[in-house]
C-alpha cells in the first residue's frame, strides 16, 4: 500500500483474539509493520480502530511502482514464501475485490498478465 490523499481502501475486517497476533506477526514477518487505522463500516455504526500489516517503501522486498506490469507479474509468478504462492495471493485478492464490487485496475492488470500465460517464471531473472 502506498499512502495517497483522498483514497479509500475497502476490505473486510475480522475480530480476532489478542493471541492470534503472535501468529499474524510471524506470518507477516518479511518487513511488514502493524499500523493502526480507523475502520468505517458500510453498515454504519461507530468507527473502530483496526490493525493492518503494511510493507512500505522502506521494506527490502518493496517493488513499488517500478517496472512494467509484465515485470511485476513475473516477479509475483516466481515468488513464494512460507505462507504460500504470491500468484495465489494475487488471484485471491482479485477475486475478493470483485466480490466487494471494487475496481482496482492495477491488480486486475497483474491478474490478466498472470493468467494470460505470458509469464514464464523460470525465464525471468
């Protein structure tokens, strides 16, 4: 996530027990930082404070907006961590965005490049 003025980030919030954060902190250990954010719910009601994990520009694995869509998709295709495949993460993210009725052109372009089979992860260095 790259902070931007007047941009809304939609998603799903889960109520988790405090002890679950030990697992989440381990899972998100590759330079992700916990950030507190204000959650505003579509159904109304009071805002709540929530926690998100963010890898910002200071993260050693942060690619940002560098490279073409094909280069970024190739990087995603060849990347795999202890929690699974980055390709699976991207495809599930795109699916979740569609379920929420959200349009994220960048995510959908990456998804298209990945699904088009244009990417051969072994050939990309």
